[in-house]
């Protein structure tokens, strides 16, 4: 039996959403942000998302480790950019639902004056972002743009109102570009945003990769269930996103192996089917 077909009846439509927002939410199909939140151990998901999360775990148990390692990568990478690279502006495209240690918390814990702009097109992410992600330190700024990654020009023009595009910006595409299934379009989106930011800016990306057959097959089940398709590309394809940029060591690696912290060294970090990298725009 296909576990993705076993969707429970929707029984938890939240009462506190505005009718306008509730009308935009699909409760009957699993959703990327909510299922990812479920896999990371969060609380913001509905029955269809939990069923999809369970289907993932059943077919591909490593998914939970991948989700948690992806968040640890985000934390280490934002800390590196704020502390070692001196970055004070972050554009986090494909934000996801708030979970432990979001980009603004990590950046502002190192440099309270950091400005963080989140971008997502999911109505539930939007509702949470308004409440949780727009809190700001006295010095810093955290803001939210409701936009689709397929419209990079809108993202850039809205972000220009919030960030100073004469100063370096860390542009983060974290677990989002797999939803852009066309390769050419993916490259054009990244290029449009990176062309808008100055020299000294950074590009950061991680995505689930086609390094495991079980993972790829599970993603096929996910798409068949009516969820937004996610294509797992190869590590080499991910590497090509950084062409022409100065790669930060150790390059394109499983996210778990990108600069593991001192307390993690000693044990070899697990291999995960998600590769990521950080690079500087020359
Ligand atoms: C797998 S989650 C990753 C969340 C977070 N970046 C992380 O790494 O934990 C993918 C995110 O991309 C967002 N997303 C998917 N398609 C999108 C689109 N077309 N435009 C903007 N955001 C999108 C989803 O709403 C979700 O928040």
C-alpha cells in the first residue's frame, strides 16, 4: 500500500487564522514547509503533513537526520557569515516555519545589528512569520516578504526597501531550489538575485540530493500525492550554482560535514543526502 495515499481526514483547521488566509491554505495535500517542520520535530503541521512525514520516514528513515543536520548547517553557516565574514544582511529565501534557531536569532546573537529579510510564499509561513519572525533586537531588523521564488525581480525590488544593496548581502536558498524543477530557471533565479547584490556578498545553498535511491523514490511518492514536486539533483549540479564564485572551504559537501563544530569533531559526522556550500561573490 502506498503510504502517501493514506491521508487522514482533516480535523485541525486552526481557528485563529483570518478567513482570507485560511482560504489560501490547502489542508488536503501535504505541504513542503509544514512537512519539513514535522520532520524537524516542530509543531506546525496538519494531518496530511504528518501522514506525508510518516511516509517519508517509513520509506527513507534517514530523512529525520537529514532535516536536523540541515538546520545545524544553517546555524553553523550563519554564525560563520556573521562572525568570520562580517556579514550583517541576510536574505533567506524559502524561510520555512519558525523552528529552533532561525536565521535572525543566530545572526543577531553574533551581531545584534544584523538585518534579516525572510521570503516565502506559503500562507502558514506568512501567518507565523508575522507573529514570530518579525521580532527585532533594538539594533537589528527582521522583516518578511510574501513572494514566490519564481519571481526573483519582485524579491529583489522588495528586499531593496529593507536592505542596503550597496553593502554585502548573504543570499540563502535553503532547501528551496528543488521546488524549481527546471534547471535553466533555477540558474536564472539565482543569477537574478546574485547580480543585484554587490561584490563581497555570499551565496548559500543546500538541497536534498539524488545520492540515495530510496530518497528519490520517496520524493516521487510525495509529488504523486499532490504536493509541490521537489527534484533531488546531484552534488555536481548543486556545485554549478556557484560557478564564478569564490568557494568557502570545504566546498560542496554533505551538510553534516560543512565545518562541524569543535565538540562534534572526533565522531565522523553522518553522511546525509543533502549537500550544501557557501561562496563569496568576487
Ligand atoms: C524544505 S522547506 C525549507 C525551509 C528552511 N529554509 C530550512 O532549510 O529549514 C522549503 C521552503 O520553501 C518554501 N517554498 C516552496 N516553494 C516556494 C516558492 N515557489 N516560493 C517561495 N517559497 C517557496 C516553502 O514554503 C518552505 O518554507
